[in-house]
């Protein structure tokens, strides 16, 4: 793809070429909203986001870091990113964006991060160890939101993965289910693995009442399903309920169940996690755990602002509660 010109980006955004140049060049006299709009459009048009410059003067600046896939393409993260930016702005902190390609972590990119004089750093989900190492060595607040892998060097804002999965199993047991499966991919992310651990813990605590069945697949291709593995499990075990690692997996499971001539929830109850919009429009509507994305963004921003003000960097994990939304995909089992 041919690199877009500044004129092209300006026309698409409805701004001047000079404003585009200042936004992409990391200049100060551009509003956060306008800068974000220009960077998003430039990325859509094929602009090399690794060339974006980072502000050097940054006593009141926070660098928000993420892969271009997360920052610009995946809608799931946008409420969190927007809430972080707007909340930091109310604390007179300016957000700068630093995008990277997940398969292109090179010395040049790491050098830019090392030279940044921002007051704090926030990484969204995917946090390559090379980037974490560089930022951790700067002695500034470093936060990772929903880390894909564990990082002891940073404050980790996480969802209540373990507790929520535990509660999902507990709810199904209350509804009379004894053959409860977990469907997910432990290797995909820390969140998925913690949800599986919560499932296993509840099953263990009720081991005289229930029979576990973990259906764990490889999600390298990001299919969020292994239909053959699920079908084999359903044919081999009298499964009456499935706790899924997220909503996409749950929706795929529901499709597979339907293809087998079974019904959700009459034959098999299904519970997901994430509360994506699609789940609320399915038939039946998917029971799930809500991730309060705006609230998480606000809490991350407040934590960072307080850390900058107090000059304290308390490395820890902060777990955000995800409430259960019970809809129509799980029911009391018929005796």
C-alpha cells in the first residue's frame, strides 16, 4: 500500500495539512481529540504508526501505548481508551499515543520509548516484555490494562476473571447442573487462564456434586473456537452447561450446539464473559459478565494521576469487579 500524503490525511479529516503535520510530528499545539482523530485516520490509510514522534517535554504528559490493532481497529478497547484520555485531561494531564506493530518490535522503537520524558506510561493489553523492560527502567508509573501476560514490573489493572468464573459455576450448580464444562484457551491470555482457574476452583469445592470437563483449545489463529473438540466433548460427556472464556467463544459454542440439533438453554446452558453487544441480540440472549470499560478507564487515569502527584510507584494488581448479567442462555435444569 502506498504511503498516504499529508494532504490526503488532511482532506479525510477535514483539517489543514499543517495541523496534520503538527499532530503526526508530536507538536504541543494540537488538541487531544484532534490528534487522536488524525492518527486514527492516518492509520486507516496505511500511515506507518511506528514513525509517530513522542513529546520530549512532558512533565504533564502520559504516554498511552498499544498495538495499532488495539488502539485503532478493535472497538472493544475504545471506551477504556477514551475514558483514560478524558479523565486525565480533567487532571490537566495530556495523553500522547504511541502505536506499535506486534510483530515489529525493533531497536528504533525501543529507543523512542527510552527517550520519552513522559511522566507516566499506560499499556493496553498487549505488553511485549522488551517494551515493559524499557519503561520499567525509567522509574515512572507504569500501568498495564488487562495484561495479556503477567508483568511484575507494572501495576496491573485486571478484571475479576477468577471470581467471575467461580460465580458462574456456582450459579449453574444452584440451577441443578452437575456436568459443567469450561470452553476456552489457556494460552491465549492471562484473563482466559484465570477464568479457567476460577472454574476449576469452584468445581473442586463442589467435587462431590459435579463432574468437570475442560475443553481447552489452541487459539493461535484467533478463531475463538475448536468445533471438533467441542463436538467430541459433547458426544463423550453428558454436559448440561458450559462456562466460556469470553462471549465470542460462547456465541461460537451456541452455533455448534444448534448444528448438533440441540437447543440453548433447553439442552445446554451457556455463560460468556465480556458483555459484547452481539450477545444481547442473540436468541437466546447470552448471560455474561459485564466489563465496566468506562469505569476501568476512569480508575486507571485516576491512579496514574495520583501516582504522578505523590511520586509513588506501588507495584500491585488492581482487580475491577465484573457483575453478572443473567439473561436467557442459562436455566434451571429439569429433574
